[in-house]
C-alpha cells in the first residue's frame, strides 16, 4: 500500500529565510507526487507535481521540489519565505492500489512565519 | 468563474440525525471525491466517483453515503451510523479517466460539521 510521511508537524521560520519541508513516500512503482497548500479554513491548492523527467520541479509562488528516488523523498523548498506562506502543507502520492487509483495524503506540516 | 462550491460552510447536527453536504462543480470534470480532515490526520478518502451513476468506497466509507446522478453534483450524506462525524469535509474534482492517480485535484472550500 502507498503511504506518505511528513515528519515535521510544525515548522517556524523567519521571513526571508529559506524553507525545506520534508516528505517521504512508500510506493512500489514510479510514484506520482504532489504538494498542496491549505490556508486556514480553506480548501487545498496545488503547488506542484512530479510524474517523470526532470527530478527538480518548479511550482507556483516560488516553490520547488526535488524527487530523490534513492531516498524515497520529495522535499519542498523555497529560497526566501514570505509572511503570506504561513499555511499547512500536504504532500501526496498517487498510484493504483487494490481499490483503484487514488491519492494518499500525508498528515501535513504547519508552517509559521515570524516577521 | 469555474470552480467547486460546497455548502453550507458550517453545519450543526444533533446526534442521531442524518445530514447532507452539498458539492457542485462547473469544471466539467468526470471524477469527484469526498475527504474528511481531522487535526493531525491529513485527508482521508471517504468516497469517490469516476463517472455519473458510479462511485467507490474510499478508506473510511462506513457511516457515509453518496450519489452521483449528475456530472456536476456529488452530495455526501453523513448518517447516524457515523460514530464521530465532527470534522472538516472537503470535496474535490479532477478530469478523471483511467489516470485518476496523476490528475490534479481541485478542492472546494470545505464544510465544517459539528455534532452537538
């Protein structure tokens, strides 16, 4: 069965500092990987996705993520965080399971930005 | 503007009552999904539908029911059999087809259900 681990429940960074959010996945074949962001009380918005090809993918709002097969990781990065980036971030893996194609989400990382 | 709407935003229910959450999309998407979100648990899939008049159980379908009579609508009923229904419920849609796993899902703003 596919699974996703986001080891950091909360992260606090200063505005202007760099950011890295960790994501590890478990999946038997080549995974489809996603990062979503959720503002409080809102739905989720897709930041970026990886299917194949270049292992460094660029997303919206200045985010990027790198797929590392050897480490089963898909970490999200941003060189300089803005106060508006404070939100919850979810990593997800997509793939076919016995019950059909679906996405499996991690438990999320809550990002706080200090001014 | 294309998108997904969920109503109501907040919903209160007495124990023992069924309640239906609305989800409508005008993105012309074939696939629709219902997730439940609890603090610290991420999103868990309740039901999904790849096409009209067809739907499948997700990971936590017990105590929930759905219907898919129209392409744009996928209502979720939380029944009295759901033992702990207080949660944030999110509806999503995607273009569907056989590639459900790699299609971007578009999310609605959610409904917060509280059982009194």
